[in-house]
C-alpha cells in the first residue's frame, strides 16, 4: 500500500532525527523535540541530496538511503564534510 504524503513526511523526518541523535551519541528521549532536521534549503518531499545540520556545535550531513521498497525510508547521518562509501550491504 502506498503511504500517504503526511505519513511519508513524518517517517522521513523521524528517520532523520533518529539518525542524527544516534550519530551524535545522545538519546532520543531528551533531544528529540529540540533537534531541527529541516534546513532552509531542505525539501522534505524529496529524498535527494545531503542536508547539513548543526547539532551540539558539530556539522552533520544527513542523506536518505535510496532504493528502498515503497513504504520504507532510511537515513544516514555522519559528521564531516564529505561521504566516502566503505561497504554497502543489502539484506533480503
């Protein structure tokens, strides 16, 4: 079943927040409502591109995981200025 636009946006934002907070090593209970993962140039309807976010005075880059089945979304968050793919895994 195709998710609604509202559901898609919610889960895209949720996975962004969760990825950022896990990468930063903090729990979601305390900081979940405080963190903003929607930048001025961000489009939550699109999964393309890197989104820079400053959290705890550190620059983090957030990007969607592409190629997932309909109804699924995922996000990668990492500290730094560029991304270098080390290994890629696909699970069935």
